[in-house]
């Protein structure tokens, strides 16, 4: 009886050993170990999970404050997802925690006007840019004294003190009047209480689209352009490459231009 049991155990051990030898290091799981499965995972789930704020008009916001999530970035990433054959699912989060959410795997991509910088490029993968913008000086349409950033020197500019536009205005020699944000600064320009305000051209274009910006004009643009793109975790090269292909197709078929015109009245995707 003991002999039969020992024989059975020995036979099982040999079978397991042979099975291991037959697979060796050439199993499908071994072949894909460490491989970039970012695109495959999205396609398999049928969902591209997107991190976004939902409170950043006109890029990602809720209609009437509590309605459907919409916006320029929302429509762009939905179009990208469509090209990938999946649906976009949005995870709303505050800006301060959005990159931590990406790193933790809460979402596959961030669509929230993420500017491409050297620091961020070292940590994340970026798609082809889908938004280009400059800094602008906004003045009253009858203002002829401000025509460049050099001529901003000595003039009064309304700026939020925590913004990089305040830094630019100060470096240009402007006397800064502190405000809470764009709404207050542009109102002061319209009322003639300050000479100018410096901000992102996209902000001005959105305001112009919404209100007409009667009595205002752009007096000057910065030489450098900012570029915004979809942000992915490092190593998601396959998903990033697929997004690049989708964006190229959306550019070629006019979709990006159409979305741009809807929100800004001009094509900001190039």
C-alpha cells in the first residue's frame, strides 16, 4: 500500500517537473512580462478613464454649474476615445491631486489643459499637443499707447498676484493692481480704471466668444507659445502612440478645428 502511494507521489512530481520544463521561459505570460499593455488594457475594458477637474471653464466644466460635464478638453478626449474604439469615462478631481491620481492608476490619462514643461516631461508621457496659446495684453480698443510688452512699462495692469501673468506684467515694468482673477481684471480694463491686464489668450478668446468683448482688443502677444496635451503615466507608450494617431486623424478630418471654433471662435489646435 505504501509502495503504491509513493509511486503515485513520484509520478505526480515527475509530471509537474516535465510540465515546467516544457513551458520554460517561453510562456505567453513570460513573453508579455514587463511589456507595455496600456493600450491593450484600455481596449479590453472598453473604457478610457480620464482625470479632469470639471470646474475649469471652458475646458472642463458642468453646464449651468451642475449639468452635464462638457468643455473643450472633454470633447477632445471623447473624440480620441472614439478613435480608439472605446468610451471616455471621467473621474473628476482637484488639480492639486490630479497627477497623484494618474500615478496611483485611478485613470489612464489626464485631459485638463496640461501644459508641457521640462519637469513634467521627465515624469510623464505626453501626446501631441492639441492646444497652442500665447500670453496677451488686453486693453481698451482705443488704447494706442500699449503696443508691446516694453510699452507696458509704467502702465497700470490688473493681475492676480498668484499667477504667472503677474510675474510677466511686473517684469515688463507695469504697476500692478491686485485682483482676484480674470473677471475682475477685465472689468477694470473695460471701466478704464486700469490700462491693461495680461492673461492667456485662450481666456480672452473664451470671454470674447461669450460676451463679444466689445471695446477690447489684444495689444500684444508673447513670442513663446504654450502647448497643452494629454498626459499619461511613464511607460504608457502604446496608449500615447495610439492617442497621437487619433489626434492626427482628428486634425486631418477637421474635428479639432470644429471643437476649437465652438469654444473659442478660432482654431487653437495648431
